[in-house]
């Protein structure tokens, strides 16, 4: 369980690491939008190249990205199978067990596959190069304009940062309870179905109990230190946008514009 | 039957940037039928060491011999359940492992997992609950309603009900009040004396080591650096200073008396006994 790659921060000091988190999140959002502009394979090729360059600048390995992809594989394969069977455009390629497979379906599935991979790749670059706390600071700032529309920007950011903070704690806790129950004869690998249900129950109940306890303790500790959600707060860490940040944002805008032009022309 | 470690190393998250070698060649041979204290500063590897005893962690290198089983590095051992029935491991803050609706069901959980029939499990569990000092009016209540100390007792009863030959306890009395810790420690002594269980206790409390334990194993920076009897351990001033251990008050008192030429018998281990011994010396003069 220590090998979860999805969403893990990898320390480094590349240009990508040093980008302002607000700019980085915006760039990611723009690139994600760009992925959905229908430009055919040329557009995807462009975004792939951009993503791979970012990947190499950030000194992340391909194997790390593949690791991050692994938990999504099942979902992706399911999606592709359904897609290939359901979509009925173009001409029939082959027929298997009464299912007709159309060439349009094959192309469309391939597009979806590439899109998903690119989306995961880009978000992985963001999360791997940004400290979780910087990420939430960035989200808070980007949500700032929406406070006018009663969007609780600070509260959302606080919730996200608390959630992120407790992921390792919960993993540790899970491992500890697993070991404790293994000492009491629980076998998560072997055993009958009923025993397995019992085994999972013996894990989930203590985990729930301690999570609620932790939540309560944390809430009390925060209140004891005078935390008021909607109070005006200053920050220890100030975010500054530099010229390099602007340049990269402009570059991403140009890619997006290029994609739109391509979609219109091609 | 031996309980021994031969050149055991253990690395957490090997082959990653987060790799950490917690055990660096542990060699130790625990004595059967005794109460052994495992001491060492935080992060020295005590918890990692004890988790090898029921194969929750498997050695990265070296081998662990536990009763009739040998666990070697790089071999995937099977039938670990058999081992885990013989080695009862009580974790730090075991109250977090309670999950059943009623206390009696929770204590029965262990024995039932190890294939004991329902009836025997209940009898066994009730006996163990009484032994740790939880009376029968609690049996049908939820373990989550109990106080911290009571939860701890129920969790320990849950391990005792499995009836292990070797009982390993990781800081069993941490956070308990003095009265509760005293009765808990006395329970372990009783299990050792009456039921001949081998007991290993990870602890930071030197008073407990002195009063209740026969032997001391010192873990430091991932290695076992000393394995001696409690008596010898507390006489080794140099080692104690090296480990930044303040000896229990009684030891200091005896040393002070000795430096004034008053010799007190080695078996004197409590304040009451010391008072009597001093009275005897004074009356003689």
C-alpha cells in the first residue's frame, strides 16, 4: 500500500516544481480543455509532446506515470469494451458472437483511450510536482472570485488540505489494524467468503471509529486555537507570480489556441 | 524451543527513495519461560523486532526461529496461522482493534478464527475477561462504550483467549494510570508463574523492568546491544549512562547506601522491603 503512485508528490527543484501553483492548476485546466477539442490525432500528438516535455523537465520517469495509471486500468478497459460494442457508426469490420464491431467505434474508442491517458498524465504531472499544501493554496486563490457567489473557497481548501494530510495517517492506521487483526487469526488472503467479509469488517469498523475520533479531536484542537472558518486570515506563505509563470501560461494559451485553429481548419 | 534471531535485517519500502533499514543485523536468543523486557529509545527498532515474532514482518535478510518454526529471508512461509496461535502479539494501544457488537464476541473473535468451537471460545473468553478484571455485567455491552483502560483490558483478553505459548506485548501499560498498570503487570507475572507463558514486554518504564522482568534486551539503532539479567543490567552504571537511562529510585537509594558502607540484599526490590532492610541494619547497630 506504500506504492500508491497516483497523486503522490515527488520532491524536486525543476522549473515545473517551482511554478506558481495557481498558474500550474490553470495550465492543467487549459490543457484538459484542449484535450477535448476534436482535432484528430495531430492535436493529441501536440499535447502528448507538450506533456512529455513537461514530464522530462520535471525529471519524472515514465515508469512512475505507468504506476499511476495502473489503478485506473480496470475502469479504462471496461469503458473501452462497452464503447467498442455499443457505438454503431461507419461500416462493420467484423462480427463476434453476434456483436458487430464498426470501424467508427474502433476509432472513437482509440480517441477515448488516448484522451484518458493524456488526462491522467497531465494531472499526474501537476500532483507530482506540487506540494499538497501549495495545491490547496492555489485552489483557494483560484476560487476566490466565486466567494461573491457564496462559494466557500477557504472552507473547501481547508477540507482538501485536511483530507490530504490524513491520507498517510489513515494508510498507516489501516496497516496497523490489519496487523493487529492478523495477530488474532484474520487471514485476508485465504479463507471462505464469509470469513473474508468478517475480515473486512474487522478492518473497517476500527478504522471508522478511529477516524471519527480523530475528526473530533482535530475539530476540538482547531477550536481551542480559535479557528473561525470565515474569519479574515493572513498567510505565512505568500504566492508570487513571476515572469516565467506568465510565459508558461501564455505558452499553454497558445497551445489551446492552436488546437482550436486546428479543429476549425482540419 | 528457541525464540532466536540470527543476523536479521529488515528494510521498510525497499528499492524506493523512502527505503529505511529498521533492523541492522539482530542477533538475540530469548529465554523461554521468563519475562523479558525489551527496551530502547523511540525509533530504535523495538516494534519492528517484535513484529517478526509472529511473522507479520518477514526478515529482509537472516532468519528467525520461533518455537518449532524457522522463518528465513526470501522464502514465503505458509500456514502462518499456526504460528500466530502460538505467538500472541498485543500491539501498542490495542483498544483500536475492537470492533464487535459485544465485548464477549470481540474476545471470542481470536479463538474462533483459530478454529476453536463456539462453546469453548465463550468459556475461554469469559475466563480471560475475569482474569484481566472485567466483570460479567460487561459481557453483553459494546466495547466502544468502555473507558480507555477497560478497552485495553478487553483487547488484551482477546489475545489471551487465543491461549498463546509466547505472549508479546508492545508497551501494554502506556497511558494507563499507576493502579491499572500495576494490576496489568501483576497479571503478566501471574501468567508467567502460573501458566508458564514466555512473556516479552516492550517498555520504557524502568521501575516495571526492575520489579517484574527477569531479563533485559537492549535495542539500539536497529541492533540488540545487550541481553542480560535485570540484576546485572541495573548494576552496569556505564551502560545506563550510555543509554541515558535513569535507574529506578530504589537502585539509586541502594547505591547511595552502599557508598556509605551499608550493604542491602540484592533481592530487595520494593520500597517496603528496602525500609525493612534498613530498619534491620539500624536495629543491629
